[in-house]
C-alpha cells in the first residue's frame, strides 16, 4: 500500500516541481539541476534494487551509465541512427555486457563482489579512455544529436526534464511492481539468508543475475538520455568517483527502500549546487556525510524519518 | 501409494572434509508417510547428511534418490522444488522480513511468475500472489502464529522463530520435510507441543525425517530410527530396538564417559 502511494507522490511531485521555479530568473538553472537529479534517480533506483533489496553491491555502475552513453552516442554519430533507435540498441548491448560480467562476478560475495565490480568499472573506464579512434579524441565524443519529438528537437531544459521524468516514472512503475511481487520477496530473502532462500526453492544465482542486469539497464537508459541531452560526452565522467557517488546516494538515503535511494540522490545532487563553497572538497564532504550517516543512522535518511515517525506514534499511543 | 516404494533412498553415501570422514558409507530409506529419526552423538554426521540430501554439499560418492529419481548433484533450489524442504539447526529466518513474508517465501516454489512477468505485472501474478498469501496464512494458523503475522521475524523469541521456520517449510507444500534438531533450545513444554505438531504434520500426508540429538523427542513420535556414529550407521529399527541396542548405548555412553 505505502509503496503505491509513494510512487504516485513521486511521479506527481516531480511532474509539478518545475512549476515552482518558473517565475524565477534562474528557472532554467534549477530545472537543469532537477533533470540531473531525476537522471541519477533512474540509476540509483536500480542500484537500490540490487543493493538494498537483493543485498549485492556494485562499485562499477558508472560503467553501465558510460556504456549506455557511449553506445547511444556512437550509434547516433557514426551510423547516423536516430537517438530513439540508438537508445534501445545501446541498452540491449549494455544488458548483454552486464549478463556476461554478472555470471562470474555474482558468484562472489561482500567485499569480493565490491572489488570485482570495481575492477569491471575500471576496465570499461580504461577502454573508453584509450579507444580514441572510436570514442573520439581525448576531448570526448562531440556532436551527439538530441532527441526529436513531433519534429522538434528536445534541447530546452524543460523538454529534457519531462523526457527524463517519463523514463523515471516508467522505471519506478517497473521497480515497484517488482518489489511487491513474488520475485521481489525472493530477492529480499536472498539478502536475508542466501542459503535458506535456496533451500526453499529460490533460484538464487538466476535472480541475482536478473536484478543485476535490470540495474545495468537502468544505468544505460540514463546514460543514453545524458548523451543526447549534453551532445558531448567525455570518458572522465564515467569513472570510479561516479560509481562511489551513486552508491553513497543509495546508502545515505537508506538501503531498505527504493524511496530512500531517491531521497539520497536528491539530497546529494542538490547539496553541492547550494554549497558551492565545498567545490574543491566535494568528495571530502561526501565522505564525511557517508561516515556520519553510517554512525548516526545506518538505515539512512529514510530510516531516520521512519524511526522518528515510529517514536511519534509511540508517544501518541502512550 | 504405499506399495513399498521408498520416498527417499540413501545409498552408500560418503562425504569427507579435509580428510575427516563426516559421512562414511551410509545407506537407509525413508518410507512415505513415516516419521524417521536420525540420531547420534555430536559429530556423528547427521547434519552433514541433511546437507547432502538438500544439495548444500556435493557427495564424494554414493547416490541419493527421491521418488526413484536421482537428486544427488542437483542444486539446492532444484531439490527444494521437487518437494524436499528443510529447517535448520540454528533457525535461519529472514530477520528483516515479517513473519508472514517469511512464510510466503516458503510458498515461492508454488508460484510460476518470473522476473519479467513480475516487472510488467502480467495477469495471473496478482492472483498467484493472493494464493501464496492464503497458503502462508493457513500455515501460520496451523502453527498458531497467525496473530504475529506482521511482526519482524527477527524479533520473536527462539521458540516462536522455530515455529515460523516450520510454517515456512510447510508453505512449500513439501512431500518430504527434513527437520534438523527442531527441539534444540526449546524447553520441555515447547518440546512436547512441537512433538504434537510434528505428528499433525504427518497426518497431513507429509513424510518426515528428523535429526535429534538427545533422543527425548524422537522416541515418542518416530516410527523408525537410524543411529549414526562417527559417520557410519550403527543401528536401524523401531525406537524400542534402538533404545536397547548395545552399540547405540555404547556410542552415547562413550561420549559421556569421556
């Protein structure tokens, strides 16, 4: 029940959000920031399914974002494909890569899985960096065409925002259906006790792989959107720092629900925009926030909110 | 149905861990509709045997058959989906999930909707989900925990956690239920109630194999008993026969005599 209500609240809330910025001079700027938030939310909701629900960590998700971005961008630039066609091809390709990587890597657990996914992320990073003849000179891949809808190019911030919004809404609908299903329950069972889940007939390795691929697909969708929004991509965007940021967003928001991930993404994306003083020390601030969250609220912001509500309910009952 | 064909056949099964023979050539059968107890002192190989049956470890040699089909070598989830479901010596619930959700995971094998069907909420998934919930509630009522359905499983006392684990196993509609020391950590009253519950489970047509360490529960409810010591079968028979078997007495006294 609660998931459905929150789903509706997020979809409607994010649809209305740009209205709040309209009268302001800098409306376009805020819409751009919100677009980035929604874009990251697409990735982190997948990471939340993988980490928070299935209990499997990935420190290489920037790679899927990068594969989606470069795949879609290259298809559009080199083969002159429409972005609408380039996107599904890039996403499918990324899904295949994720499946191929996932089969061996997901046999690992805990820190070993973290290291292996980190290694995978670095491998993709190096490929994007060194395959200059393909991915463009060190400056990056330029001239990526924007999406077109009804004959108009989606260049304005607001049009791009609503395209991201449409994709995020679809991603959340899908994710909530999954969470509330037999499969979602099995994923949480894997998180709780892999061995016990297997002994009840849950196909542990298959489900782990499926949710890993789904989270990679979300990453690739976000990557493709990003490439066609920006028109230009450089390899440096898709490194370890981004992977860590994404994980941080999920953890800080709260791993026990997808809504926590969205909250963490919004907070950590918006924060640097308002605390520009920290610019140089952005990662240090990220680290400090992560440490603080782990010490004071291991279940993240969402966990702290839920606990507070619980306390108030307890007071009311008393 | 009771044409004499055993439900589970264990044939000359061997398993070593780093040179230690945990299970050393054990053979016996479990017949449908019976309660079979496996007893033995610590280190006799009882739990290892269960882990071999449920596919957690591969066998070194020998063979295990269920309803005539070879199951040794299959993955745990395949074995479970054939109808062999187990509980664990140290209760293994999903602590963050509610009691009801735990039991619903038990009914996982009764559902068919896969990953894509769940994502796109294909017709049928909702009906299936409702059925899984009904089965789970029914099993919670059976073990007497229906009123605790929405509590986090990890917060229950041990005795209740054991009942949740039992309900979870029953929700899988097993043909063969493996209970690994179900009375461990329970007081005398709880143990008696558990014994009654196990008999009622058998009345539902479930065949049961159970491990017991101290023989207290076993002797009252079992039809047949297998005694293991140091990885080998030392005796098999009715509870009375086992109780008076000199080898069994020696195995237990020998342990206590140390």
